[in-house]
C-alpha cells in the first residue's frame, strides 16, 4: 500500500475543479511530506486576471519564502506588466526542517546534507499538487526556481542532479564554495546530459562577496563554454555584499527571466 500525502489546508480546496480564486489573496496551505517527514508551509501568489485567463501560467518556486516571496511576486507582477507579457504564479516554500539541512547537498560541519530528500519532496509531492490545483503549465520549461545563499546552492544542486524538474534557475549569491564546491563536481559529472536541454541560468552576486565569486564565476564560464542551448548571465552588483545585493539581484533575475523565457 503506497503511503499517502497528508495535506493540511488552511484555505481549503473543496472542488475537484480548479477553484475560482480571488487574485488579491495569497493561498496558504501546509504539506506534511512522506519523503522526509517534514511539514512545509506553502504560499501561492496568483497574478491579476488569473480567473479570466484561458492560458496556463508559468511558475516560480521561491526558497526562503518568508523573506523572498513578496518581493519576487511584486517584481514578477511589475516587470511582466512593463513588458506586456503574461505574469506567473509564485509558489513560496517555507522551512520544514532546518535550512542548513534541506538546502545543503552533503553533510559537513555547516550543513546536514538533505538536499536530495527536499528536492524529491518538491518533485514528487509539491509540484504535482500545484499543477493539479492551479491553472499552470506542466512542462519543464514552465518551472523556475529562485534561491539566495544556501537557497542558491540548492538551486544549483537541482540544476545538476535533477535537471528535468526545472527549466530555469535564478541563483542569487549561491554558496557554490560549499564542501569544496561539490556542486561543480556534480556539474562536470552530469554535463553530457545537462547540455542537451535548453534552460535559463542566472547567477548573481555583490562585488564585495569575495568568498563566493570564484566558484560562481567558474560555473558561469562552464555554461558559456559547454552549454549551447542555455541562456546564462553573470550579474555582478558593484559595491554590494551578501545581503545588500539581494533585492537588486531579485529584480535583475526576474527581468532576465521575462526577457528570455
């Protein structure tokens, strides 16, 4: 007997049809994962005109939702309006277990190495629910992940290890130096498969983040050299550090996404 997904709905979905939502509201619910036993709070920001649109929306999955959901949703709304293109559904993923567990690929003194289980939760439990309950596209190219710091590290891990899940990666000050740049090792190992898929990869950082820049630049150079189907950008914000660069990086990343998707 297969284990079933225990879903606690704070705002209940009561119909088998896709619900008519008020686009002014954020839908919030919690999922208790059968993959890793953690419970995640999920926030879904719907674009204006969601109920009237006949076309499915693309999705952006946001890590560190409490800190980043609102600014990602606002930038998506404003930039898509400026460009006169369809907005996206923004899905924020709150913490289940400790951040340094879900977002790190290997166990070290500074991380618990549970990225594989967290990514399997997103792939096998969260995405199927979002794509059943909301009017969104089901293709890889419709899905984007955005994360900052360890969240960016996790995005890079998803890029290298389960590249079939997301088509677009917005990596903000990603901690690619983690565990002797183990994610760059994964990229080299998986490259024959990775280069066969079109994708967007944005890597951002502040110029004052000296410890991050070598590994981040190396990933970008590999993208330019080996990935003919990828569109990539290295975004360096002068005079900014790890936290002070984040909001500008989010705006630049969302702009890159809408201009190139």
